[in-house]
C-alpha cells in the first residue's frame, strides 16, 4: 500500500517536472527565436542604411562631377574683359556762312557804271554789279567818283583800316594812299558817313577802294571797284 502511494507520488512529481521542463524549453525556444528575429532585422536595417548612405554619397559625388557649369560662372560679364564701348562717329560740322565772315580768298567786287542820258541834265544813277558777295548791302554803297578827279584822270586804290565796335565805325585810317589826296579824302569821308554795320559786329576791317576810268573822257562810263577783306 505504501509502495503504491510512493509510486503515485513519484509519477506525479516526474510528470510535473516533465511538464515544467517542456514549458521551460518552449519558453527558451520562443525567446531564442525572438532574439534571432530581432538580430536579423537589426542587421538588415544596418545593411540597408549603410547601402543608402553609400548610394547617397556616390550620387552626390556624381552630381558634383557631372553637374553642368552654371551660366553665371561662364557669363562673359564675369570675365576680366573690358566691355567694348562704341563711340559715336563724329558728325561732320555744317558750314554756316556768317553774314560777315570772310577770308583772304573771298573778295567782294562791285562795279559802278555812270552813264549820261541824251535828254536833259538828269543826274546819272549808280549801278552795282556783284560778282562775289556775302555781306549786307546796307553799308557797301560806293563813294562817288569826284568830277575833278575824273577831269584830271586821277586813278588809284585807297586802303583804309576800320575799327568797328557794335556796328559803328569808331575810327578809320588810311594805310595806303592812292597817290591822290582827293581820292583818299573822298573814300574815307564817304565810308565814315555812309557805311553802317550790324550791331553785333566788333572787329577790325580793311577795305580797298579802287577808282578807275575806262577811258580818258569823264562823261563816258567809268568803273569803281571795291575789295573787302578782314585781316588775320
């Protein structure tokens, strides 16, 4: 009887130990599987992260190498080249001929013809013929040819220097005589009393007055020449 009881106790103990051992084995197996799974996931994650970082580094390197040059870096404005400045072509100055601008090649000649009329003793009118002229005619009326000079066949050229200030002759001087005082005085007096210049003229002018007869007869046509120029 006692032996049977002991046997039952031993069987129950061994059964409990067996169940406990099986439970321990299963628990250990489950923990081991869980550890293996976690380790495998960790290795996969590390490998994936390393591969991604490697690919990122290589792709960034490739991008830096194969990236096209920036247009701002290759722009010609950043090069050390001086910009070309196109200068405007100088326009040709227009020649504006002033009313009183003369050079030494410009000579004003006037001819005065005095003719007699058949009817009566009507005074003759002076006729002016301009060959080259660019001055105002208001002050270029020629002096008369003195009758006494024509009668005595006086001819010659008088050169007179005029000092003009604001259009007025302030002084006149004979720089070369014609050889006859009558012709000199007539030309100078006529210029002083009859010649007028525009108000903007202020300069020194030299005038040449030439008295010349075509023939020896005073009543027949005679000529008067005037050459005007401005000295340097």
